[in-house]
């Protein structure tokens, strides 16, 4: 195992009051290849206004993970063009689901954030809000992109907005990434500094400190449970009533 990782999607306070399910979803896995292990993660936030938001985020993360694993096992080089092809495929599948139900496509509106981290390089992709954060190689954490927000407060881009994926962003890094985090927009006010448009350093430093200390599977399992408890605690729920997702991964040093 080259990576330690934990991740949870937890229902927000407002959804609990309305007896709604969590509309965030997360998938992550370490894929073993002949010469390295590759970290994969994708997370999605279903739009609160969408009838099938929870299904959309689940569909999108599962399908993204399926395609990425298929390419890795086939030895396919994952390029920006290939990821664009992926998002177009997912758009078409959501369109087919909407057509089957005879409903507008925007009832499947959701965001997508993801990472593919190799031994000496990484690929990040995103459409919509939320944030991907990585250790900057020095003493802190940096954003891949500032969250995308639209013209109005609490608005953003979604996969279903257009098939050509004009808001889909991809970044390739030719360097080793040792720690990475992904959050959905429910945690943005806690985890990001809007004045400096940067990660809130103490938030991520504290989170990764505990992950680094988990030196066996039992401790990692306990930390996974504690992450869910933390995301559902008054400390968090008093500052955000939205669904929230947090993923953390730390590379095990040889």
C-alpha cells in the first residue's frame, strides 16, 4: 500500500430536517499496476434544485471511476482529450436517463472533481464548485483551482450544462504529489480563505496530521469513522447546513 486515504460524504443539516438523502457522493481507490500504485478519487455534488441530484452524483462518480480504472488496467495514457471524451460520455448517459424518464436533463445536474495521482505525476479535473487541494512541497497547501461560482450566489457549473463541457478543467502536473484533498462546496466556507483565495492552512494541516499518524489498517478504519462523526458534528453543522464531502490521501514514504 503506497497511500493512506479516507473519505466521507455526509448529509447536511437542512437535508436531514427535510428527510432528504445525501446528494454528495465519493469514490476512491488505489489501483495496483505492474510498476506503481495509482491513487484515484472522484467526488460529485448533486444540485439542490435537481429532482435526481443524489442519483446523478452517484452515477457520475461510479462511471468516472469505472472508466479511469479501465484505462489504467489497459495501459492507456490518460490525457486531457481522453478526459474530455469521458465527460462527454457521461453527459450522453445522463441525457439518456433523462429521456427515459421524460424529464429535463437539468434534473440530473451535478458537479465533478477528481484526481489521478501516479508516482511522479498527477492529473486533476473539475467541473463546478468544490476544491482540490494538494501539499505544495514546502510547508503548506495550495489549490488546483479556485471554486467555480456563477453569476449568482450559490450558483455554479454542472456536467449537464453543455455537451462540449466548456467549463470542464484539466491540469496535468509532472511532479510527485504527496498529499491531496478534495472537498465539495458544503465545506468551502470552513476550508478555504475567501480573502486570499487559498486553502485555510490550519484546517488541512490538522486533518493530514491525524492521517499521517494512522500507521496500520485498524487505525485508518477508526479515522474513517471519526471523519464521518466530525463532518456530522455541531462544529461543522453550525457553520454549514449543506451536504459535505471530504477526501484525504497521504503517500506513505519509503
